[in-house]
C-alpha cells in the first residue's frame, strides 16, 4: 500500500481527525474519497477541501504553497512549506464564503511527518543504528528549523476563525519542557579505578580544579552514600533551582538496569546516593522517567523488565506511582518498532524523537500527539513528545560545533521562538554532566530564561 492509500484508511483518518481536533477544534472531522479530503465542522457550514495528490513525493519535491495576500497578512511567513508538491504554484483560494480550497495534499504531509515514514523504509543508519538528519528530507530541503506541520495548523486555525467565528478553537499556550538524561550522576562515585583517574586528570588539566585530587578518592572511599558538593557532575540541585526559578518542572531520566557495559550507566537504583537523589527530585516536585539502556530499543522483553523495575522501585521506596515517560539512551530508535514496544508495555509518553546530529523539528511539530503505527494501521496508546534540542547537538564539535558562546545561544533561542510562534512545546535535553563548566551554565540559563 502506498503513502496515498495508507493515509486514507479508516483508522488513519480517525487518527488525523484526532490531530485536527487537538490542534484546531473539537468540532472538526476529516473524510476522504478518491480525489478529495474534506475537513468539516460540527454545527457549521464551513468546510475545507484538500485536493489529493497521487504524485505526492516528499523525497524529491518541495515547493512553497502560496495564496491570496489576505491569507498571509497576519502570518510571519509569506508562504507555507509544500513538501511533496511539484506544483508550479500551490493554490489556496476561497470557492465561496464557506468553502476553502487547498490544492496541496496536507493530509499526506501530516501522515508522512508525524509517522516518520522516511524512517520506516530507511536502511541507512549510523554506527549507533540511528536515523540521521543528514539522511532526512528535512536536510535535503533545509526545513529542519521550521515546524512545518504546525505552520499549516496555524494557517488552518486562521482560516477557520475568519470563516466562522462560532467554531470554537482549541486553546494551548507555549510550554518549555526541561529534561535531563542521567547517564553519569557522579564523576567519582561509580566506575573503575581507570575512570576515577581519568576524571581527576580532566578536572585538573581542563578545569584547573586541583581540589578534586583530594575529593575524588575520598568520594570513592566513602562509597556511594551521597554525592559531594565538589563533584562536577553533581549539578542536580543547581538544575532544580533554575527550573523552579523559571517556573518549570524538570524530568530526570534514570537507568534501571544495564545491557551495554561500556556505554550504559555505572550506577544502580539501590545505591544510597541514587536513592537520595530520587528523594530530592520527587520531594521538590520534579519528575522521574526511564532511560532504557543501550540494547533495549528493539528488545521488548528487556525494556519491559527495566520499565517494571523502575515502576516497582519508585512505588515501594517512595509510594510514587506516576511513572509515565521514557527517553531511549543515545536516542536509539527504530520506527515504528520501538514505539510499538513502548506502547505495549504501558509507557504513556516518549521524548526520544529528535536528531542527535542536528536540533530542530524531526517530526515537523513541537506539539505532543498520539502515535500511529503506519505498518499495522493502528492508533497506539502512547503520546509522542518530540525532542527539539539536545545541548551537545548544538555545542559538540562532532555535530554543529557552536560551543558555548553567542552562536549557540542564538541557535537555541531561534528554535525556542519557533515553538512560541505556534504555541508548542520547547522540549530541551540538557545532561547534568554538561553543566560542570561555568560557560555551559551561563548558556543554559540564557536558553531557559531567554
């Protein structure tokens, strides 16, 4: 079944209708026949007719969709992204006061982007088995910094408001969603003697922190009962102070078990220092999520074991029964297999779907949405919360390489402004280990307060 047909099955249209009800109006419904999709609204004569396109080709075609000037008078762009369109000029026009015609297959765009169709049929992955930005149509057409689905939804909302003010539009405001993957909670408390020595050397030569020649071995000798204030990776209280000061709640993603000994975390939930850390996080009103280990992204049995292990631990030790979120370690992902597995074990929200090698809008949206399995043609009981930016994607030399200065801050704030413009969620991942340096802390505060 091709993309055109997959996007118009009864289950797919029910899912698309849910998207429009969430993003535009609860009165919306979507139906399709061979050549036309119709967006209608309960208790209104207004309808939007979308022309279907069997030649829709997002891999090789992209054209800006334009219309009459009045469509864009209150819109920051003078056109809309037409990924998949080969038209010389896309048309948006009124047939009558109650009928808007869009000669662009918006339904296929939504289905393609939100369901990551380009990843479903991809066979080219990096060394960590990840789909890379460089292989995406978003790279080919330079659309990574535009939430292209959200832009269309904003346009539809404007058209509805103009046509029939009796249609009640859904309301949502901008939100910043801060999260932190806890790969290494301590520089000194865990790991072997080699890690301890290399950590001390790095602090001495990179940070000129000579005191850790003393505090490093002392932390190891006293065991993992608590983290020293001098530990450069112990930035948790500082993170929570900044989140609370800005009116935000942080989610800390913790390991439950290990499967890849050289790349997974070196701590256990039963370590007293980890227990004390969890107690502080929950006690201050922040959240805990699961960070499944390196080898779990295609292993439903192992990820279930880790999910259930963290759930049981939080419930028994803290009376906490609100675990709902996951982010896969190293952003490892196979679509839709990983998503399907997470849904099957009871995960309610995933925050993995961002590119490691480039920040931006991998799913074409910064809004959360219900997942759909395009292979099995079924709605999944899990919400996708797209990851918009990870700190190292911007700062690390192996990716954008913008370091900690003004260029990096501008990149983060540019994406944040895009999210604000479409009333979306700026989902930001910042590792606790990447806040050991003063310059990185300054950058972080600039992002969350800017």
